[in-house]
C-alpha cells in the first residue's frame, strides 16, 4: 500500500503484541509470511484467498459481499460478518471477540 496506509496500519496495531504490519514486499514474500502464520485476519481481498490456498487458519471480515459466493476455500476458513453488512458498523473489539470465541478452531 501507500506510505500513509502503512502508517495508519501501524497506528491501528499499536498495543497488540500479536499483530504484525508487514513492509511492502513481493507476492511470493507475502505467501512465505502467510504460510508461516499461526492464523490470519483479513478482509475480502486476494490475500484472503491466498491464505485459504495455503490452508492457513483465516478469519475473513466481510461487509456487503457474500462469502458464500466469493469466500475462500480451504481448511479453517471463518467468516466474520459486519452488522447489517456494513463494515463501518464492525468495531475492532467485535473482531477481537470473534477471534477469542473461535480460538479453539485456530
């Protein structure tokens, strides 16, 4: 992403010891990182599908898109839906709760 996106991601990750903001890298480099991840929290992008293809546990956050139509296939793929399918209504605390509630599957 752009430099301002990286800075925003770093601000959002502050205080979370288990969150890693990655530098800009090649797709192959990202795949290596994802392959070694304990689990991944992603949004509905190509990286969520790459995580699924690598059979890594993945919590994908969805807003208005239908995970039944476009969701990732693979082991341990979990769906975290935004209330009313509006991402603006999904808080970081709600995602954290979802992770904690599903930790046994991760």
